[in-house]
């Protein structure tokens, strides 16, 4: 089992759906170039001091933040709460 310590948060990066035109062109969302959507999987004991986050929340993060880890054949990233730009309400 993967368990974050201190203020670390474990997230799963969500894959963006491709927007394909009828002629087969793939349209890229300009936001995808700099940002990524991540789902919170685990919260460390010192994370979420403001109680704004919960497991399952989808957050917006900068693309270049996060420490990549593979665990039980799945890809995760360790991040700190300060790297989250906001919660995406679905």
C-alpha cells in the first residue's frame, strides 16, 4: 500500500479526452499545454489543513509539478497541496 507522509498528496493524472473533428483532426485544448487535471487518491497526515480537499476531488495542477511513481502497475504523482491551483467541480 502506498501511504504519503507529512504534507504530501498522491494524485492520479487524468487523461484528457481528445476532441476530434468529423474529418479526423485532433483539436488540442490550450489549457492542456500548461495544466493537467489530477484526482486526489491519498492525503498525507499534514496535508489539507484547511479541510478544502477530499479523496476523489479533481484538482488543476501545473504540468511540470509532481514526482512520478509507479505502484502496483499504476502511475501516480506525489504533490504538495500548494501546487494545486483549484478544485474542478464536475
